[in-house]
């Protein structure tokens, strides 16, 4: 629809632009003019950002066009509104609020707490076995011949030592029969070597002894025994000094420990230990098998705190053995004897 100018009638009354509108159009025109005037005022005040002027102008023109449709004219006021909309600076919508303070970086998530490593497992020491009454036993050699070990066990004997080797050249021909016969009857058994330090080295005698003894950690075997006595024929200390005897003994015992993991039991009497070994305490961590006859209580040689085994006679009589035999006691009772053979 094209809107042309309207010429008002000549009258003495003030010009009223709504007078030419019929009926209900006049109040609508007045409301539209008021809204258009307000919009015009806003456009004239302007906004600081010109970048969006064309968009705002188009919106203004559309508003004026709507006003024109209502009023039905394209008056000078309409043109004025259009020109103001084009010329007005355009206000950009405010940017989202941003804090001027620097934003702290997000704290990293705390690392999971590491649980302390469990303490290494500590092996508790096994409680010491109780001390009991002395335990009876024997020791035998080839001189005792054939033995009925069932009768020996029935007589209450709990352990035996069996001669395995003597010096450099002698081996008990009955060793296996006696040693394994005792174990088969339920006795605890151990092997012993009769030392002859002047005949060969400690290493040679130890190797020969261990090869014959066949030590087994089976819970039924006593630690190997080093039997130290005076020279059978000549007496004395085999023509060796105290220092040489001590060294020979140390070497023999070291070899036994290497092969079996056990410290050798030492057999000796008080006089030999004093004269040939100088009463040394270098072997006080070894069990002592003490030979001492005819006394109520044996004298412990210097260098040892106490005896463990006591050979108290060589003239014992035991069922199952046809000859006299050596009798022994273990001092601290059966429970500790069983602990010794583990």
C-alpha cells in the first residue's frame, strides 16, 4: 500500500494529526506515536558501539513502518525517525561478566595415600624345651659285636653313639649294622670319630669320617662327634703343641659344620683338655661329652660351662649286648635331646 501525504482542512484550531483518522483509529495512532517517540529518543541518545548500526537501523525502520501502517501516512515525522535510526550509534549487548581477578588453576586431585609397607615377617624363636630328668644311653664299637637293639630299647636306653672311624685307616666293620639297627629300634643315634692328630691332617680324617657316618638330618641323628683322647700307645698329646692341637681340632670341626650344618660334639676328659688343649674356651659353643668315671658328679674342664653328655662307666651291663659297654647320660631330659637332633 502506498501512503501519500494528507492535506488537513483549514481551521483555526491547532493542528491535530489524529483528526483525519476515523473512529477507533485515532486512539491507536496516539499510542503508536508515543511508542515511536520513545524509540526515537533512545535512538537519538545513541550507544557507544557503532559496529551493529545497520542491524539497529533496520529494526528502527521496521518499527516506523509499523507506525506508518497504523497511522496510514508517511509523514515528515516518519522520515525523521528513519533518519535518526540510521544515524544513531548502535549499542552492542553487554558481554558476559568476567572477573578481573586471575582465575586460580584447578587444584590437582590429591594423590591416593600410599599404605605403609607391611613390616617384614619376623620368625618367632621356638620356645626352649623344658629341662627333664637325665636320659640314659650307651656307646658301642666293633668290640661289642652283634647287638639286639630291641632289648636295648626295652631296657630304657634312648640314645647311642657308634664308632664309625679311627684315625686314618680303621673303619668299624659293624658300623652300618649297629647304627641303623639302633635307629630301627627307635633309639636316637650318632657317629663318632676317634682322632689321631699325628697320623694325618684334620681335613683328611674329617672327610673319611663323614663319608662313613652318612649323617642325615632326619630327626633321629645326633651331631657328629670328635673323640679326643691321649695317644693310645704312647700317651700324651701326639707329639703336638697345645696350639697345634687347637688348630687341628678347629679345622676338623669346621669341616663337619660345612658338611652337616651342625657343630661337632666334643668328647674329652678333664685331664686331656687341660694338658693337650690348654683349657681353651674356643669350643664352649659345642656340646661336651665328658668322660669321668667313679664320681657322683663330674668335674667340668676349664673352657666349658657344663657337660651335656656324661660317660660315667665303661663296665655297664645292658640286655641285648653280650659284653660290657659304656653307659652315658644326657643331662637335660628327653625333650631337649629331641631338640638337639632336629
